C-alpha cells in the first residue's frame, strides 16, 4: 500500500521561513499598534526577522516538512 504524502501546514508556512542553513526565522511582535510611544530605533529593530530557538524551531521545521 502506498504511503500518504506529508502535507505542509499552511498556517506555519505563512509565518515562518527556513534559511538555506536550516535556521527558522519569524517576524517580531510588538509592532502592530501603540507604535507612537516606541522609538524609531526600536521600530527599525522590530522590523527585522528574528531567529526561532530550540525545540520550537524543530517543531516548526517538522510542520514545514523540513525535518
């Protein structure tokens, strides 16, 4: 009997990115609203993608079919 094909979780695919070296990146939080009280420097830093760490990254890779 044929094995079923693994499917990518689309919700994870929209939120995370896996680099060529296998690091999992995600967008920063604290950027949606109440931005006027945050400094321009802080907002600039929050626009950059952050690296997801540890076991969480492993689970995300599995969801994206990269494990």
